[in-house]
C-alpha cells in the first residue's frame, strides 16, 4: 500500500502547460521549458536575496581622489580600479557600452550611450563607471540599432544611473560611427 500526494505535481504541471501555450515554440520543447524554468528559478533566487550588492572584483590597483581630478566627487575611504567587476551576475569592463539615463535638461527621445573607460569600486560595494559619452545620431529601423559617434566628453556614472544594467557592444559602422544593437527597447 503506497501513499503519495500529487498536488505539487499538478501545480508544476500547470506552470509548464501555461508556458507551452505562451511560448508558442514547439521545436525542442523540453529544452525551451527547462531553460525558461531555470531562468525563473534564477530570477526568484536573486529577487529573494538579502544581499543586494553581490560584487565580485577582478585584479586592479588602489587609487586616491588626488590621483585623478574626476574622482573628487567620490566619497569613500577606499577607491579601487579593477580591470572588471561583476555585480549580480553581470560583468562590466573596459570597452563595454552602457545606456545612460538622460538628464532632465536633454529633451531628445534617443538614449545617451557611454563607452566604459574605467571601472571604480568604492568601499567594496559602490560601483562607478567612467564613460566616454557618445552622440546618438539616429535610430536605424532596418537594423533596429542606434547609430552613434564618439565625443570628447567624459562622465563618472554610478551603476544605478544606467538605463539598462546590461552592457552592450559598439560595432564599427561607417568612418567615425558605431552601431549599437540593444537587446530590448530602451526607455
């Protein structure tokens, strides 16, 4: 005589049935369902994490505010300049392109992009990126990408001030222009 309860199976099975209908992709369905389930579990685990500043830092050097004049506004005891930093599973390093929240004074609809020049970690938990700003020329609808051009303007930006937490890549397009393809619509 065997006793078992099927309630948990029914609840999980309902999730997979709804996911199958929502995805609409029936090619290699077990793989798709497994990946979506793992993404959900990862999201739920990160959301419930008590330590919101999970920071992993690469090799680098210690710097002081007197070394570089643009670091004067940073308040902190220890300033470290690593080659890369990983925050909640996303790695930021030199050469990446980030979408920055435009200031209130900018009335353009296009986002502002910045190429990462240096990464700074203050007091082992606050991450700042020193970026070289790009001028956004236009949005190319055919390629669903932004066409940008380099400028001589630099800015020190806190990680929380970015429009998206995902780093992007700038692909050479024309003479002095680059093409940035965002993974989703930037607002």
